[in-house]
C-alpha cells in the first residue's frame, strides 16, 4: 500500500525548523534558542497514515503544529499539494502570511485533533456549537441546514441527536474525543494531524477511536499524521513511521520495515521497550544511559551519540545525514549498514522488539 501512496504527495517538508528564543538579562536580549525542530525533510503521501514517534520533547507535536500553521516556522519550507492541482504546490505554508491562509482555504483543508479533549473543547459551549463553529467560519448556511450538517457529523463519529445540547463535561473521555474528531472533519479537510488522540483514554476506548479513525480515513479519503508514544498503536494504524530524536528524523520507513528491520540504534531501543505478554518470555532490552540532551544545547556530531551503545569517534564529530538504504527506508546513522550485526553481537538477537 505504501508504494502506491508514494505516487502522489500532499505535503513536502524541506529543512523545516522551529526555534524558540531564550531571552535573559535586564534588557531581555537573546541568549540562545530551544531547537524544537532543527531541519527535517519529509514527504507525506496522499491517503497514507504517517506515524511519528519519539521521546517527549523530540519535536513530534511541533512538526504537526507547524504544518497546520498554529505557529510560523523559523525557517524551511512546507509545500502543500491539494487534490485539485497537478504536481505544483498551491502554497509554501511556512512562508504564507496569516491573512492569506484563510483566503487560500488552508484552514479548511488542514486540521488537527489535540491530545486532551478536556482542554481542547470549550467547556462553556454546547456540542452543537462546538462542531458548528468551524462550518460557520467558512460558509453561510441556514440554521436548519447547519443543524442537519452537525447532526450528520455526530452520527458519523458514533454520537446521536441526544448529544447536541450537552456540554463537554457531561461526556466520557472517548465521547469527548469523538466530538473533537467531528469538529476536525467538519470542514471536509484533506489532511489531519492527530496529536496523541488516544493517550488519555482507556485501552478499550482506544481501540474504538482507532477503528473510527481508520473508517473515516477510508470513507473521507483523508491523510493522517499520527503523533504518539505508543508503538503498537503506530503499528496498527500507520503505513509508514518516522522516528524522531532531539528535533531530527533519525529513521523513516514502511511500518513493517521499522518493526522487522530497524537500522538506527534509537529505533532498536524504542522497540525493545514494547511489553510482550507471557511469563516465560525473556525480553532483552536496550537500556539507554543518561538523559536526553537539552534542545537548547544539542551535542555536536550525531545527537544520539551521548546515549548510543555503538558510538565511535566519527559519531562525536560528524552529523549523519538521513540517507536512503533501500527504497523508502532512510536512516541517519554512520553505522547503519552494520547495525544488525552490532545488535546481534551485543544483545544476542538480530532485532530488539517484535515483528
């Protein structure tokens, strides 16, 4: 499926950066910057679900918010290819002015579902008004047509007319996330950033929301960027996976390749942390030493070398590029071609994790 999706891009990120300035002193002068995103290159293909994983603070959510222009990137490009154009991007989302975003219709085509629906839904608004708000912002409709549209959206996500006149606090966490999804699809978007949409939910409810998202993707022909810490969720819903570390993408491949043939030591470490049921199972883990370096002062060379069990002198001095190993599989590691052998020699297995 992933190979078919690669025929048509919907977004193209080039050297995307987002730095947050650090100010100090009496005059509040710039004394540094937190490099939340520090130059990522990424293509997202129409109809796919791209999973983005990594530790907290690696830049996953920042990348999603930059794409939907909740803030302006510091540098780089975000080229958007809508379905009604041929091969040429309609705009550079990183450079377009705020006054032009609505005029170009970008707010309706690019949407986001936030992590915690308790804080992303206005507690003083009725559900019907929450879902209707983006529709009224973009088009004029009669009150009857608007209510019918809102009801149709609620039914699509598994809610009913009985939920129209309730407030968010009257719902369970799963129901609130369904409302957030209904609001996101209200403008008929092409692309949705899903920022850990299941992390605040019970396991049984997580499966319901994931199945809902997959169903909506098929019926509405949506493209997802799914940000999460949960690797098994990524395995279930994603076509491809991008692994991020300290503002950089360190590995990018089809989901099956990531879980069966990872080539970056950080990816191996993440997969080794997946719990495997079974009392008799002896799981070998890669335990990383130390803490994640500060994004305000990232280390020279490879950013992962301070915690990598396979680092060599070259890793301390030269930053690895995100290079292609095989079709669709890109890795930023100087020792990527020998990683399988290194893991086998050090940990007694060719792969840490499970297929």
